[in-house]
């Protein structure tokens, strides 16, 4: 998901996030006496974007959860999914965060990816079409040819907007999409450049607080109810060459995702990386953080993409799963 941010690298070590890294801590980089397998690549460069989706990842780095397992995580903020996937292909990232739509588009275009974890699943109003009272757009069926801001062309915003507006009786080919970064969508609404903007949190709550914005429709309803939003992936070649490292990454990420079932922990960590104050963080709608990779759940995204002609052919998500990951 795009965000109008300048690329910056955040190496979350002792001086940045207060983690205690000592000489003895270096022993965590090896198997030590625990009997756990040695890590082929104990430092991973992981992309992220300043959205709710990555709260478990960020907190796990901050709290030392990855370090305890012998993994040093270097977080790199990426301005968009396209940038993250390019950085992955160029060898500048080891793990990319992106929407499943972006990852599956890349796979459909020939990029050999292996999924490493699901990041986020939609809940009520975690993604929505947002408008302003002055624009007179109160119901999704109200405009036969609405102008909708999305953060990227042919991505999650387009896919889910088409679905919910189609359900409301709006012809998909009548929707006018305009690509606008999340950070400037509020300006596009104020300047009447669009009728509504497809937003995710924390941008929805920010717009509501700052502008009195209203939700035209939840974008996670009907065919997109509980929709899988985003995840993590690496190049298959990298994953095949570093099986212990990636297995450890997945295990720690699963622990972090489990801890994120505590909404308060998510809201607290958002203040550190998503540019929201405490009052805004307390109001943000939060979805769920899957603890397992589920090929059946993710196939739903790929199949909807094919139906919407975002994919020319059916993508078998199971083929992108790590070894020994069971279907279902």
C-alpha cells in the first residue's frame, strides 16, 4: 500500500529503540546450546509501511522477540508495494510487506515468490470509501459514475471498491479511479478532485477527526467480508537457500501476530511508527492478525483477482507456500 513517505532505513537496534545489545547478545545469532538449527542468514532486511498491518512486526522487533530467536531485523520503510517488490527483486530487501494483491500480481507476472506470513485481515471499517459531507455522497448507490481515489492502480483498493459498488448497483466500468497517495487523499477530497477515497487505517480516523469525514461504505462487506489484506514474502530463491532463517522468521512472526490479539498493544505501538497521537490511536478500527498461512483463505484473493481480470490466469497460491505448510 502506498504512502507518501520518503524511503528511510530504520535499523532497530540498541540506540534506536532501546534494545540491549551486548556481547553476550551476539550469541543469539548462533544455535548456541539450545539445540535449535543455526541460521544461515541471521540478519534480515524487512520492508514495512506505516499502517496498522505491521504493528505486530514492529512490536516484535522493538521488544526483542526476534533477537531472542537469533534474528537481527533491519526494518526499511518503503513508500509503496511496487517499491517494496522491486527492492526485493533487486536484492535490497530479504522480506517484503505488501498487499496480497500486489504480491499475487508480481507472481502472475513471473516473479518467483514464497509467502512468509499473513499480516492483516479486514475487520469492520478497516478499509472504507470515505467522503466529506459537502460532497453529497452518502450512499454507495448515489452516484452512477463516482470518482474514487485509490493509493495504487489495480491493487486492493480497486479490487474491493469494484466489489462493494457493484453490490450497490454501480457498474464497475463506470467507476473513475484516480491514483492518490494516502497522505494526500484528504486534500483531494477537500479540493473536490474525487467524490470519495478508498482509505485504510490510520488514514480513515485521521480524516474523520480532522475533516469530519464520513464513511460511504465499509469496503469489507459482502464478497470482501473478512478479506485478507496484506502479507510478507521473500524471493523463492532466497527462501530455498535459507530455510532455517525463514522458518525462524515465520515462527517469531506467528508469536507476534498472536500477541496482537490484544488491541491495546496494537494501539500503543501505532504511536511509535504510524504518526498518530494517543487520542487518534484509541479510535482506530482494528482488524485481525492471522497467525498461520492459509492457502485456502488466500486463494480467495487470487480468484477474485482473476475474475476482475487483474490476473490473466488462475494463480495456485499453494505453490507459493513454504515447504511443509499444509493446505487449509
